[in-house]
């Protein structure tokens, strides 16, 4: 479960960097605004069985110095809220970021639907590779066209549409509470 949550968070950060990467100026910090997690899929069974309902708050994304990206959001699983703050480190490969000493690699792909990105993550957890993909966008509503594109792209990478989770959007979530 922790791996899935880590993958959710890390992937979200990377997507937002891609939107403004070509226009980033040399500043200490640039706010990329609000983004929403629309869908998630993964290649491994979730530890402990079904994930149950998943809710997420909008993400705030900032570009830090050296091209690194910081993302903050909260998520709620099994009626418990958790804050997530992640910093992705830019690599020499355009559109590719790492975290946690290279154990998590995120590739950003632009969706064919405007203002949507697909984040493809590969995480090494105790020698076990876990692949996830996330659809993120500027609008909180789920676009069926963007979801279809997500299914096509992830299917081409060997991820099943049967494991797609559509999280509920929520405005706030207090850690340790509802």
C-alpha cells in the first residue's frame, strides 16, 4: 500500500513540471498552479487486497532551483487522511525524474488531450519492480476522451485497464482525520 501511495505522489509531481518546462526562467521557485489526479493503474496486485475508495485533494506544484519539482497534496484511503510532499530531481534525460536515490523513476508523457499528462513510474521496492501510470489534468472533472487515451497509452506499456482506479476529488483532507 505504501508503494502505491508513494507512486501516486511521485508521479503527480513530475507531470506538472512538463507543462511549463520550456518556459521556466531562472528563478528560485515557480508556481505551476493546481492539478488533479484523474486515474491510476498499476501492474501489481495491491498488498492486502482491494484498495477501497481513494480520495485526493488538488495538487500544488512548484519548480525549484536546478529544475527539481516539489508537489504537495493530501489523499484519503480507508478513511484516513495523509499529507504528501515530494521532491523530484531532474535528470539529464528530458521528461525523466528520480526520487529516493533513484529508486523511483518517473517519465512524463503528454496526452493527446489538451491539459492532460500521463506519468509512467517505475519503482524498485526491495528488489521488486512496480510500474504505475497516472492521468493528471488541470480540470477536476474526468474527461472520457482523456481516459480513453490513458487506457491506450498504458495498454501499450502492458498495464491493464482492469486495474484503473478513479479517485474522488476533495477540497481538503486533514491528516489523521476525515
